C-alpha cells in the first residue's frame, strides 16, 4: 500500500537567499518519492522468481535461495530507512515480517507458523487503528487525513465556520473503522492463502516454490483489493469534507499534492 507524500515545510525560515537555496536542496534530497514499480519488483517479483527457480540443490539450494530472496525486500527497506531517515512503524512491521519468514524457513518450523505470521502483521495494524480511536491521535489522521495529503487547516477552519466539526469527527471515526476493516481483510486473506498454498515442510525446495507462489498471488488477491478499499475510504472522506464544507477538490487537497499533479 503506497500513498503520495508532500515534503514537510521547514520549521525555521532562513534569512538569506543562499540559506533558502541550501535548505530547499537538502529538503528535496530528503523527500521520499513513491516508486511503485520498483517496490513491486523488489518486494514481490524478484523474490518470488528466486524462490521458484533457484531453490534446487543444483542451484542455490533451499536455504541459499530463501536468504537471497529475503535479502531484496529487507535490503530495500533498510536502504530507504537510511536514505530518507524517516521512521515508519508500518514499514518496520514489514521488515520484521521478512525476518520472521526467514526464521521459519531456516529453522524448519511448522508451516502453521507461517500462516499465523502472515495474518499477524496486518492484524496488528488493524488492532492499532481501532485502539487509536481511544486516543487523541487516531491513526487515520496519520494515514489519510494529514497535512501532506489534505489542506487540514483550511478544512478545519471551514468546518468551524459551518458548525460541522462534531459531525465531521463522527464521520472520521466511521472512516477509521472502515480503515481497520481493510487490514483485517488482509489478515484473513493472508492466513487463507498461506494455508491453501504452503503445505510442504519448511526448509525444502517445495516450501520455497510454494512461498514464491504465495507471494505472487498475494498481490492480485490481497494487495489490489485492499488498495481499492483504501481508495473508497479516501473518496468517502473527500465526499464528507465536500458536503460539510462546500470546498472544491483543489481547495481540499494539500498544495504539494496539487503541484505534483500539475508537474505530471
């Protein structure tokens, strides 16, 4: 799941033009630009092909192929973390998931643990989204309703002017429940897919081939439906904001998002 981000504004405004240029250059270097095709290749396609084609004893062997396949998403995740220096606890869960997959294969644990692991990661995120509704900072504000995506200040100002703030918070809570549902859907489907496909003993060539097949199928069966559900939630959020404030789409979207769209 990948969302467009806008560069964070500087807290201190430099006084000189040279400082402005230097700050802007450094800020641009630190900006994370989504690369969905590279993410897809590194996280799904390349590891799946390695597991299915190079696990034979005449090639890398089961353990060697598993280590090489897991090195791609693990290395990519660590590189992005080091490159952009931006902590993301959801991405951290993904890296932990990769390490657990390697541990299950190398330690030759029962494949039941793989199914549990596959279900646990999105399940934990779903529970965290639900639990966040009891705090001052629900996670939907981090994932969807945030200043990098939407013009939050302008929306809040218009809501207060129209006396619709409480109504909006109710709708936002409903969107949070819907968002948690997408992660629970992923959790359930991950478990079903793992139980259905991966049946061979961990550490074997057949296990690696099944793991690769499961990884490939997870994209059309889980990732794409989850993405569509997320888009539907965002559309619901936009319709809510438009209905309660009367703001147009270009007024609702954050300025950086509009500039990205115009640049393209």
